[in-house]
C-alpha cells in the first residue's frame, strides 16, 4: 500500500484552493488577532492585553502600592515568560507609559528612576529602573480573587490569566487609549474620574438620559498635561454623541510684566502628547525663518514644571496677537482626533458614544457585583457548615474528646455519631448549667468538612468564650447571607450597591488623590483676523542689495545708491534700491514665475548676504529678471523674448509659497524678459532689429496668467525692450552720453499692435533700451 505521506496528492496538508481565498483567510486571521489582542482596548476595564498582563504579573509579584519596588527587568521578564510572549522591550515600553504622569491621567505604575520626560527623552533601561503598582492599579484588580471575572489559560497552558480585570472605576475614559489596528483605529482622550463617576451615577438614576445631558457632568476631556480646550460646546457634544470628532487644545499661557512697558509670555502647560523639546525647536524655526516676525526669542526655563518664555520683538504688539499667530504656526495648538472605537464585551469592535461606553462599564460593574456576591455566599455557606460542626463539638465536648482519644478511626466515628441532642440548643442563649433537651426522632451527623475542622482544632481553642464567639460569628454570617440573597434577587438593590461603590471610589480618587481635580480648562477660541505684517514689524528704512550672482542682503537705512559696496570675488552689483522692513519684495524670474520675499526676512548687510535661491525655489537655469517692492495699486507690463505680453495687476502676482506663482507662460527656448510698471496710455516696443513700434495701451489685454498677445512682429531676432509712457508727453530715452532725450513727434512710429515698426529715431541707444 502506498504511504500517503510520501504521495503529495494524498497528503492531507496539501490542499488546493484559490490564492485569493487562501490569502484572504490568513489575512483575516491576522487582522482579528491585531484588533482583539493588540490595538483596541476592552470597554470594561479600558486595557489592552499587554497592560492587563503587566498589572496581573505585578500583582503576582506582590508589588502593592505600599510595598517595596522591584526591578523593571524582573517585571517585564515575568510578564513575557508567563503571559505575554513578545519582546521584552515592547513590554517595558508599555509599562513605562503607565508610569508617565504626562502621558496617562491616572498612572497605574509607580516608577522609581528615569521613566522619560515631557521633552520626549526615552526611559532608562529596564535594569536601572524599579516599579510597583499604584492605588489606581489596585482598584482595577480589586475582587480578582473573588471570582469576579473569568480566567483563561496562558499561551502555553501552564498558568491562568484574567480575561478582563474587575475595574472599580471607568478606566477606559479616565486614562484614555490609542491604537492602530487593521482597517480601524482608536483614539480616546483621558477624562476626570470625578466627572465620569457623576455621569455614571446619573445614568444609574436615569438610564434613558440623553447624550447632551451627560455633558453637564463630563464637559470634555481632562488631559494630564493640562491646557485649554477651545472647541465649541456643540462640537464636543456632537463628538461624544457619535464617537468621532476633533477637539482643539491650546497651551496655557500668561503675560509677565517686566516693568517699563516690557513684557513676556510664559507658557506653563503644553498640549497633550506634544514634546516640549520639539515645540521649542519649531518656535526657534519660526524665529529663524521670520514666519512670525514679532517673536524675538524663546527660552526653556523649565524645571519640575513647564516654563517656556517667549520674548516679543516689539512691546507695542498685543500679546493675544502674538499667541494667535503662534497657535496657527506651531503645536501650541493641536487638534485631538476623537475616535472612540472599543471592544464591546472583549469581542466586538464598535465606535461608541460617551453614553454607550459608560453603560458598558456600569453593566460590567453589576455583573462583577453579582459574581462577587455569589462567591461570598459560597464562602459563607462553607464557613457556616464548619461553624455548625464546631458548635456541636463544643456542646458535646467530652464525647468528642473520648472518641478522638480512644477510637482507632476517630474521623469515621465522629461521622457515625448522632449529635441531634446538642444541635437543638446550639444558640447564643444556651444555658450551660443544664444539659440540652432531646430532639425527638431527628438524627444529626457531621459531614466530612465538619469532621476535619473538629480534628484540626487546637487544644487552646477549647475555651468557653471560644464557643460564644463561634455562635456570634454564625449569627453574623447568617445575617450577611440573608442580605446577599436579597441582593442577588433584586436589581434595585444591585444598582444601589453599585452606586455606593462608585461614591466610595469618587471619595478616594477624585477628591483625596493628588491631581484629582480638573487640569484642563475651557475658553473661547478668541480667533482674530489675519494681521498685516507691517502691523507686527517695526517700520525701518533699509537698502536692498542683490548682486549679479544672486546674493541678497538688506543694509540698514537708506544709503547712497551710488556708494561702493563689497561683493565676493568675481561678483558685482545688479539691483540696489530703497525699501522698508514692512515691504514685500517681488522677484521675477526668466521662467515667467513671480516669487515673494519679506523684506524683514533678508539677511543683514554686515556680510555678503545669502543666495536668493535659498529663500525661494528659483531653478538654476532661470535668471533673475527684476526685483522690486510690491505696490498693490500698480499694474505691470510683462513681455517675453518672443515679443508676446500682456498687462497684469500687481496684486495677482503675489506668491504664497516658496515655489512662486506662474504668470507668464514661456516654452521652447523663450524666456521672460520685461517686467515694468504701467505708466501712461501708450506702449513703445523695440526689437533686436532696432525697429520701434508705438501703440495705445488699450490694445493690450489685462490678464492674470497666460502667454499674452503679439506686441511686435519680427522676421529675425526678438524683443529687446518695452515700456509705457504718456503719449502726449513723448517718448524718452538716455543717449550714450547719459542725457535724456525726448521724441514728441511719434507719428512715424505709431501703428497698430503686432506691426513691424520703423527704424529707431536718430540718437537712440545702441543697446536698444529705453532706460
């Protein structure tokens, strides 16, 4: 017979199936594992498996909040070896986050050593740090020994681990959670535990309460780093009702008066999950690039608290104006994306509203209460059984001692004996001077549990007072058992017990706990309109100098434009003009693009300046045609080397980015050549063939972008120069001697646009230029 293992067609592991289905099934398995075992928290205790296993491992190591610390390496090692078969680095990182009071609202791990800081520094290695649980973690584990939750085998079947923790407070909303799964993600902000419990109590009292009503108790998140929420209340209500939304969070700041009109802004709280060091780097970048010209300096004076000092460049500017600009350009304001995607009952992913999450927690607390009560009843029943046997033994002590002393098998003899005489009068009012009456035909024997308890008694326990204490304990347990029976039979009593437990938690954590009060405040956004740059910058005169090689700088004051300046070897002056620090400079490239540069962002005039190409994205093959200050009231005449052009309003050429704005379209070797302000009512054009054409300005179209129309027709060559002028005043130019000459009689050169023109007048410059 053929061996099926050797025959590939008969091997049961060789299964033919479509590739799409095979990959789909395996990927679905991976996706479900990621969703349930890594990324999404459980709605009941608010923990992911790794966090739950860390806390359970710490409990097994007896790391209570009042006990000693233990090396983090030992904790992460035990967690990895017993419950979480993943990398110890990942486990330690998860544990370290539970100890960071700037990451988690109510830390679950009490760390000793370097566990990182708000600047983004990593924790020290696990061999250097120590940890233990906090009282908040112990509250999550309370009741674990009382059958409050189910247990399951660990990954190798040696031990058992809890499926979920009992969680005496809504940890999911109190500490929040974030994670990315396959096809879904979650991002839940932390909240104030006192507000959450108030909302739970209201929900117990009014199960049908509307989502908007809960906002009276939970107005918004409460982040561990504080800050100020500036999101409108209606947006927060919408986010809580749908489980999705965004919340704007700003840093908390104040103005410090330095005297003599000087002031500075001090940031005392940064937004949640913003690294302070990265924030300061961004603010320093804003100063360097002069995107916020009014900001002069930033200093980090933080110690245990946060203190970031912002110095304004001018004391005349309002602090609100400075901060609003920084809110727009830095992480002093963030948008926290709310996505409350959780596992309902540990199985089903669902985007829940605030009410649904609180409801899931309350239902779980009621289930935990019932399970703990049932477990307590079992313990009481067992103890009552033992007490009953001990009381019988005390009532008939001589007979018990006689059996134990002389019988070969005292256990069996005790279990065979009829103790009905003593069982009748087993009460706290027993008359010890008279023997108990008979019980008729009733037969009472001891159980095995009772017999073992009797045999295990110590001689020192055979006191008269001990019997009275046992009877009293029995009475108390019977009363407690009766109360538990009533509790398990009444839903109203169950909710009253849950309410009482929640009130105790609020008293312990919301009021008595450090940082128990609300940390994050609320305020109006205080939006202001965009402020013109000249309103934020001291208006000072400067002289802009740009060399032939494109190095630009700003000299202080209006210097003589003919004065000698220093340039690099092989370089020389090209553009020099007066401006002010509040001006915007327009740079026109031969590629037909306009670039905008702020005059206040130019380097100082002490050195040789900086290449203009570092400030704007001007291609290396493109040349600088012109640089001038922006005047929003002007129009510009643009023309290409091919003789095409049009008129454009100067407000339409301002660029918002470094890449500039394309205005004149050029291609196939044609370059942008002319950019001149429009003055007058006529246009004069001269070609490389020295022919001049004059036509009315109204013949040129006004456009915002394009190739333009033909200005002058050429057989050979192209455009040399173009200008505008007042026709009645005549056309002027400079002769080779530097004198200004004016031609008033232009009838010979006036024609329609796109004509060939006539030879230039006598004395016209040889470089074919009007300037």
